[in-house]
């Protein structure tokens, strides 16, 4: 059985524009980082993110070892270009 992955490349012109998704989980919650909510019409929705998607990588870094706050910081530090690998 193959695992379907999606490489989402989000880009914005202004850092004040939200990505448009909320995540849950992380190492500190003993659950994978997962998309909890996608705002309709947002950058995340336009890139194909869906509720329940598991975030495997933020940029080139695996999320296996990340606590929730560390994942949030990685997303913030990505600036206006956010690359996600999702399952």
C-alpha cells in the first residue's frame, strides 16, 4: 500500500497575511502534527491543505521530533515562503 503525500508550497507577499490553517499535536502531545482547521479561501485552502492532513516536514526539517511550539516557531521563521510535506 502506497502512502499519498502532498508537497504544499505557500507564498505570501505580506507577513501580515495569515496562512489560513490551524494545527494540533506534536511530540509533547504524543500525536503527529495534524491540520485541525483550514479557513475557506485562505492560502492554505488554495494550496490543497485539508483537515486531517499530517505534517511530515516543515521546510526540510522532519516534524517527528518537534513539540507543538517548535513547529509554530518553524512556520513563523519560514517568513513568506512555507513548504510543507503532508500525508
